[in-house]
């Protein structure tokens, strides 16, 4: 008989980070998908891309965010999804940092909206830095509880106890 073990602190951290990242990416992606013009304004306000690239990025970005959020939520392809989240967050941080350094008076456009605004705030940068750290942790340690990956891998990821006296890795 295989006994279930109680979730470890690492398991709970993994689940919390995954849920937080999934929620943020789903929220921001859906907000942008429902307001295409706002997404175009938000991307354009950073003054980094030519007009044609702005349209392409504004069209693709919401769906990339929704896809990453959905994968993280169900625990499918956690490492690639977390790596994708880390890549997007690093790009967002770079764009926001240059906007702040240049004094651009724009709304970050992180959760919809975009265009003119009060400017990128330090709290926007801090939030995305924390999210980037979370994504890196998940990319480095993608194994945790409540993942669909576990069923596709066909292996045990530490959700069950081993024989008495054995060490269980998570």
C-alpha cells in the first residue's frame, strides 16, 4: 500500500508560486485580449518598436500570457512555461526600466490600458522583479504537487512516500 505524505514546505511554496504566476499571467493576458486597442497603445507607448512590430507584439502578447498562465495553472509543461514567463518578465522589466529612466509618462499597461499615464512606478518594477524570481524558481524546480506533468512523465515526483526509512525528493 502506498501512503500519501503531507506536503512539504517546498511543495507549498511551489504551488503558491505557480498559482500566483498563473493568476497574474491570466489576468494580464485576458485584460489585453479584451482591449486590443489598449494593448496596441501600451506597447507603442514604450517607444521601442517600429509601428508594424507594435501591432504584431500587441496581437501575440495577450495569447502568450494566457497560454503561460493556463499551463502553470494546471501544471503542464511547468519548466517551459516558467521559462517563458521569466523571459517575458525580463523583457517587461527592461522595457519599464528604460521608460522610467527616460521619464516617459506612460501607464505600464501591465493589466490592460496603456498609453499616457503617471509613469512607471517603482512598485511596478518591484512587482515584476518578484514575479521574475518566482518564475526562475519554478523553471529550476518544476516538480511539485498537483501537476498534470506527473501523469505524463509516468514517474513519481515525490507526491508519495517511499519505503520506510527512505528519503523522498520533491
